[in-house]
């Protein structure tokens, strides 16, 4: 009778095929239930991965990872500074102070416009004074008068746009996220360290071979 032989070998899984183990229950990140009080409907909470991705919208009302990095933003809303959840479990109620991105942009535009008019007024005033000093006679008075009026007008327009622009910028900084129990913490400094995914884990799996 012909004898049959059996051989058994155990090789690392990486030598034959790769298999990423699912995370164990004790490896899963802690999660907390997040609610944003009186949130505007356009509000979104974004989580940082390789890019900012939407985690929830409006009042949120869902569980989020405590080790995630988040910010609040939305259409027409100045994004908040990045933050993390300091709680390990339970519920976290967040308050959101909305700031307008449109108001801030308008403030920047008015400030730049005002500064341009002020600089123009200063340049016209100095230039007209220089020309008047070198013109002599009747011309110097005309040049000085015209230059003075142009400089004054430009200065008035500059101040009339610069001041409101600064006010709009000051009133619309980054939106603010707060919690009554200090269950959030700012992320300083903030970078893209989370953009790199963790290396996959591999296991050794028995591979059986037979010969007849």
C-alpha cells in the first residue's frame, strides 16, 4: 500500500498574504455624545484627517472620538480655532458664538480701500506742496489749493472706509466654541500630524501544505 505523507508549515502571513486585523474593542478610541446648543442650521463640525471632513451638522447630536481634532464652520461662518474634546465619556454640550466670514471679508476690503485713499491723499498733498514751492507766482497758489483739496478729499474718503473696515474685522474674529465645564481644549500648535495613517498590523496565520 502506498504511504502518504503530510507536511505542515507555519509561515508569517506577510510572506503569503497580508491581512489587517480589525481593531480590538479595547483599542477603539473613547467617544462622547456631542450636542451644540442653539446651533444655526448651516453649522458643521469638521474633523481633521488628511483634510477637513464633515463629522456632523447643526446641533450634531452624535458620538465623536475624543482624540479627534475638530473645528466649527459653515456657509457664511468664520471657522473656529481647532479644538479637542477633553471628556473621556458621557455627554458634552458645546456653545457656539458665530462670527460672519462675509463681515470679515468686507472689513478687509474696506480697510485696504481706506488705507489706499489715505496713502494717495498723503502723496497728493506732498506732491502739490513740492510743485507749489517751485512754481512761483500765481501758479503756486492754484497748485497748493487744488492739491490741498484733493489731499483732503482723499483723506476723508480713506478714513470713512478704513474705520468701518477695522470695526468689521474686530467684530468678526474666529468663531468661538465654549463649554461650561471646560471639556474642550485648543490645539496649539496645529499641524497635519494626523494626516499620516497608522501602520497596519499583521499576524502570523498557519498555512497548511500537503504532499501525496
